[in-house]
C-alpha cells in the first residue's frame, strides 16, 4: 500500500466517526443549522487550519499547564503578591475574574453544544477543541487569581456576582444574547466579532496590565491562553469565509450579524477602556492608542479590506465608535467612581502623575471636560467626604450600561434614543444599541435589567445594604480605595519602620 500523505493521514485519523446516516434523516441529527436562513451546499469545504489530533492537542496543552502551575506555586510560596506594583492594581483583576472568567465558562458550554450540532467533522472538532480550551481558561484563571483571594478583598463571590451585580450584567447579557441565537450567529458573534475583532482590545490590555504591574501569575496565564486565542481567531475567520463562500444569499445575513456584534462587543470593551486608563497604576497604553492600533489600523485597514471581496462592508456605527475614543474611558470610569459603593472593586481619584498622563494622552478632551471633575472629587475627598451618586441610573435596554455616553460629536450632551414596542417605551445609549433592538424587539424586551430588577423588589430589598448583601458584596470589597482594607493592609505590609 502506498504511504499516505500528511493530509490523508490526518483525514483518516479524524474522520472515522464522521459517518453518513442511513436510517435517520440528517436534518433530525442536526436540527439547528437551517432556521437562520444560512445555506450550506458543501460542508467538506470547511478546512481545518490547524490539523490537530487529540493526541497532540492534549500533549501541548498539558505542557503549558505544567509551566503555569510551576509559576503559581513559586509565586504563592514566596509571597509574590507583595511584589505587585500596588494593591490598587488588583481592581483590574477583580473586574477580570468577575466579568471575563464566567464568559470563558459560558463559551466552553456553548462550543460543546456546537461540537455536537454542527453538521460536519471539521467544524465539530474545531468546536470541541475550543470548548476544552475555554474550560481550561476558566480553570486556570480561577487558580491563578485564587491566591489573591487569601489576602485581598473582592475575589470571593464572583460567580454569584456575575449573575447579579449591575456592571457585570453587561458582559453576562452579551454572552446570553450570543448563546440564545442560532449556531452561525453565535460563531459570527463570538468566534469572529468577539475573538477576532476585539481580543486585542479585551484580552491583551488585561495581560499586559498584569505584566506592567508585577503580576507574574496572570501574565503567565495570559501567555498560556494566547496560543489558544490564535487558534480561536483562525476559527472565527474561517467560519466567516466559509459562510460567505457557500452562497451569496448568506452575505446580507452575515453582514447583519457583523453590524450587530461589532457594536455589542464594542460596548463590552467600554469596561476595558475604563480599566486601561484608570485602574492600572502603571499604564500599558491608552484606550485611544489601543483602539487606533488594533481597531482602526489592523481591522479597518486590513481585515475589512479583505472581506470587501465577498461584499462585506465595515460594521455599521463604526464612525460613532471612532468619534468616542477621546471620551469613552473618562465617561466610563467616572461612572464606576460614582457608583463603586455598589461594586466589588474600589475606585479612587487618579493621582497627580496619572492626571498628567491623561492630559497628555487625551489633549483634546481631558483638561477641558474631565480634569475639572476629578479636581472637584479630590476637593471633596480632602474635606473628609467622598462623592457617590445617590440614586439608580437609567440603563440601556441592549448593552445594559448606564446611559453615560454622549452624543457623537457633542461630549456635553448625554445620548438618549428611544423605541416604542407594543405601547411600551424602551431606552438606548446609542444608535448602535437602538438599531439592534429595533431588529429583534421580542428578544430585548426580555432583558434582565439590574436597576429595574431592584425597583421590582427582586434584589434582596429596597435599601442599599440589602442589595449589596444580595450581590454578595462584603465590607472592604467596595467604595473608595484610599483607606480601604486592601490599602491599609498593603501599607502595613510595606511599612519598614514598623519592623
Ligand atoms: Fe478563552
Ligand atoms: Zn447601549
């Protein structure tokens, strides 16, 4: 017998269970891949870009895990947490554990679903690998950050918080929206828009933030996940190309999903913008610089030029996102600062060096619009007070972020949009969110909006302490950083005069 080529050998290794059905209709086996209107003529055109086998996959992943857990052990044993740049940095990691780690787990679950329900062996195996990757990400993130839970506030009840706390319903509702759509929309939402378009704006800032601020374990986890990410991004691009090449009727459907999921994903990164410019004591790069480099140059400049070949144009509302880059992080972090009495992290006024950095990085907006707010907040703090917003904000019905964004081109007017559906009024933060609602109002009227839920009496009770208790927020988790439990511990651990 002639020796098999690599490609044939791989096919023989991976396709034996991809049998044809003779006594069941394949529509019964794969019931979910037709209702979205996507037409697939030839599933075999789906290429596996990586040609992984189960054996090589597990060998490679196990090696990465061994390295990560060696770092975690030595960091824990040597009290590595004391060599962080500052305890305040960990607020970014609390946001990560509460907001992003549960998304990894949700991704694990839904890729496992796709590993069963996509029609063909290639995409099923790619979905299976990604499902296992995402489970590994969730586990390694939990293990990596669990060490800090021994010494710092805010790391304890993150799965409960993810389900209940107002700012975490932003990422949670995003993923719930994706999971409750069809399989091809999910792939466009998560594998393409979220992973491919926005990984550089979500994952990289947290991991470089870790490395700049002395968090060796998180940095090591980041490297260990990054090689998976490149596989995930390739899956995203491969699925989009496959859909577009299979039938011209798929193009407008995919375009609609790209429009929707760009805006949905972009709104989730608003939290990252605030984190990058304000929560990291040592800055990596500003939100604006990251957005220009990764989104405007790499995505708009090259990816969407390639996709134009298939008749795909850049996502709707891209212009609004670009117009917002001078303002986004300041508006978001001011809101987090004003409401952090109800958050599982602490906030504080940027120190003078940070204010200077913000002035230089945002010359067109910061001194004029945002510095005066911080100076006023600092005055209040120096006088022994602390500014917190009293009352509950109006939330956007789609992205669930408090309506804090301003009109494109007019940073002094809050942007508000409204739609009427079945006699009821719904509010939105932007044209992007309104147009998502208007296409599927039946879906978004069901949104679990944290503020509305509090008013309806579903969140522990009518008073702030009752709601915080229901959230799982404990003394020391929330409010102002200066004078907080973490801040005081940190000072005493680093106070040489006391020794
Ligand atoms: Fe992941
Ligand atoms: Zn919105």
